[in-house]
């Protein structure tokens, strides 16, 4: 079983590479403002002051060994990897006060393996919002080995994440209660309990990180990324954004269009839509992925442990979730709740490679052993082996709620929950709206206004079977950019480049390495 649990951690680390956070809880990124789809706009919004001109070259980054990189299971390596270098840059906490307080942005670099043919630096954001680019790059660099031949692979912890003044929403106990709460409340009493737990979490965010909360939005992160470009000595930014990283890239291209080099936005989200619309679309996306998982499992009935056909398997899963809602399953000193089990299931739906493990995780839980599902959930939410949490669960809502002025009312949240539960009894819910409705600082809608007119061509890659960033967002973002070129991947999973599809890899590599912009309308079918 120890081997299986390590596999769960490693596989979920792959999900982190593909998306980092996302999930059925309502976002792989923040929703936009507006008065449609059940969202309300507050009368005030947080000021955002960021430069829209090219950052002046700053101090070169002082690169050194990476001494605190975490393995997928949370352990720190015995010694630094000599292929990896770490450093930091300074940026203003508040761009309206450029000479005021500054914060450090942590950066990692994996130098090009063919320096004679080096193109430059390729900056990554792997998603979230809230994922550590430093840790993820350290774990994922080998998956981008073709690109690493010609590029220094660079990533960073965005402001409010990890080593870059990471937001903390209270202690481990607060986060533990927040992650474990039921996501499918059966009645008003359970809804009230969820609201109380969420309020405790939000209050802890304000108490421990209130100074940072007004400044962690995507617009400021885009300005930081231009500072990083200048510190790397690059005239233009070559960039690979996955999931939420597509919104960060789109905001950067909107604010610094002339600084856009070769841009790939894989698993795109549509920044313009409301929290309610985002929640509904993602609920449908995860239900689609779940249905595909059940059908795939049932193709091999002797090997599918949760049911001999898709209908029976689904009934068994719903029965398990109902039982966990009434009586959580004991796992050592902890409890596998319905909420944690739902998170574990969502985590495994991000990649087709994790589907066999999901079958095993659910079947074991049906027999009274919830260790694999709990391990999947823990990796997804950033829980470490010692019981502590990374900043992921805190950074995600902090950035999401900073990027929207929406603060839904209780009636709007209940209506949304009822609507999504009709679409998916497993993944329905109020999404990020519940947290943002209680958030202690006003948000700003600037991150949902996209227009990269004047930039170089931007590659937008959408997957038809993507649960977290459903395909319909890909053509929408392409149109919003004005300079986007859409590539379609007909396949399952979150993120196309790491799906193993040879066609997608060829198209993206040709663009990033040779500058070859693909023809419009390219479709890559899954093998």
C-alpha cells in the first residue's frame, strides 16, 4: 500500500503540472465581474495600478542552488539538483507606490541543455491560481525536455504564492476543516455549517495575511512577469501558460502587447465570464470527464472494480458519497469526508493516466479503506506529510477573489447550487462564489478585460474533453485576444501538451522552437 500511496502523490503531482488547482469547487481561475449569470458587482473595487510600459532592465538575478524544493510527496530532496538554479527579483508590493514596500518573487531556472542553439528563456505558469512554479518546474522539467534543449526553462512563485510572500489563511487546523467540509450539503443545516466553516477560513485569511490581500491579483502578477522578463535580459517574453496560466498570459499580452514573443496558452479559460457561469461550465466539464471515466472503466468489466457497467459504477460512487456524508471513513487519525473524497475524485479526473488509480481508490473506499482517495485529495490541496499545508489552498481564493468585484448574495448562491446539482449530483455546488461573497477586501475586474491587439500571434490550445477548462472557452479566449490562433485537441484530460499526443507536441514545438505559426483551424485527434 505504501507504493500505491506514493503513486497517488506522484500522479497528482502530474495533475498539478496540468492545472495545479482548478477542480469541481468552481475554478481553475477567477471569475469575472458583471451583473449577469447571478453575479453581483460591489460598488467599490480595489485600485489596480500597474505599469503598461516596458520594465527597465533591473539587477541581474543572482542564481544559486535550489535548497528547499519539495518532492511530489512533500519531502525535501537530500541535496540540490545541480541542473536547477534559484534566485529572486524585487517588485513593488503596490505598483501605485513603486518606491514603497517591496516583496521578493522566487524564480527557478533549468538551463538549456544545448547552449550552442539556445533561443532564450521560456517562462512557465502551470496554473492555479496559487500553484508554486518553483516546485512544479523542479518536478516537471523533464516533461519539457525537447523545449529545454533550446530554452532555459524558467518559472516562479507568483505574488501571494509559496516563497513569494505566500498568503496563509490561518493554521493547519483551519485549512483542514475547510478542505474537509461537505461540498454537497443535503439540507439547510449542512449549508449553514459550510458557511460557518468558510467564514472561519476567510476570517483567518484577513487576520494572517490581510496586508497582502489587496495586491495579489493577476494584473499585478502580469506586471511582475514583465519585471522578470527584464531581469532575464529578454527583449520579449516567450511564455507557456497552462490553465490559470492562460489568463495570466492573456492579461500580460493585453498590458504589454509589444513585449509578447512566442506565447502558448494551453487549457485556456475565459476570463470574461462570471463566477456563476464559470461554476456551471466547469460542473458540466467534470461531469463529462466523470462519465467518460465510467464508460472507459466499463469497457473492461473484469478489470473495473467499481461496477460491471457505467450505470452500476455510478450508483456505487453515489452510494459511497452518501455514506461518507453520514459517516466519514476513518483513515488512521483522520477522517475521509464526502468533501475530501470528492476532491480526490476530481483530482484523478484531470488526466486519463490517473483513471485506473481512481477505479482502485474508489473500490478500496467502498471496502472501507480510504487511504488512496485521501492521498489524492491531500496532494491536490497541498497537504504535506507532516500535516502542514502549502499556500495553495490560501493563495487560490485570495487571487480568485481579488480578480473579481462579484460578491454573490446567499439567495444567488443557493440558486446556483440547485442549478449545478441538477447537472451533476457529484460536482455541483456554489463554487468560488461562496468564498468571494465573504471576502474581506474588494476585488477588481481588470483581469477579465482581454485585448492583445498589436501582439505577435498567440497559440491557444483547447481540449474537447478538458474537465477544468472546457473547450468552449478556447475559441472565446482566441477571439478576445484578437491575435490568437486556435489549435484543437480532440481528447480527454486537462492540458494538451502533456497528454502524449504527438500532433499537439509537434505543433507547439514547431511554434516555440522554429517560430512556425500553425494554420488556423488545426485539429489534432487523440490516438
